[in-house]
C-alpha cells in the first residue's frame, strides 16, 4: 500500500528540484563609495575641496546609479566624470560623464558594457571633479566596493 504514495512523492520532489534549477539567478546589487580629495589627484594639488560619491551597480541590468556632492572647490565644477580603467595613482580616460556637479550635488545613472562592468567591479574606476583652476581635476576618489 505504500508503493502508490511513493511515486507521487518522488515526482513532487523532482518537480521542485527542476523549478529550483530553472529559476533565474538574481545577483545582489554592489555598492561603492568614493571620498573625493585633492591629495588623490595625480599629481596632488592644494585644494581644500572635498566630496563624496555613493554608487550602486545592478549586475542583472548592468546599470550604475550614483549620488554625490562636492564643496569647498576653488570655483564651480566645470566637468565631472567617472574615469578608468586605472588603479589609485594612475590617470585614465573618461568612461561616463557626470552631470550637475556644478550645483554642489548630483545624481545619475548609466548602463555599462561588459568591459566597463569588469573594470568597475575590479576597482579600476575613479571619480574626478574638474574646475577652471584645476583643469585636469581638483578632487578625485577611487570607487571602492563596500
């Protein structure tokens, strides 16, 4: 009498296992922070400016979102960017422009390529804020995983 119950039970276990394996993998968001300061510029400068950027990367959608603020700069920001790939102490080209830094606070988002994703996750991106007095960059900070 136990045999007829065994088959439906085994079928239910197998079905649950298939559903578990067939579910799409959802990757957790990755958070980053960058402390922006003149000492991190290459070469460093004497600015009293400071800033911070917090960013979140959604690996499934490949979307990076960010919020940041700057203060104490020598003048209004003339440009702001994510740069890479580069480790701390090295310079690299612009990857993504950041709009709104001239107002003191900014936010935005961008969809990344596979190559950009790899560089970001490997810690090879930094944020750079440019001013008229410091055209190459007044304050800078490496995006560090939290």
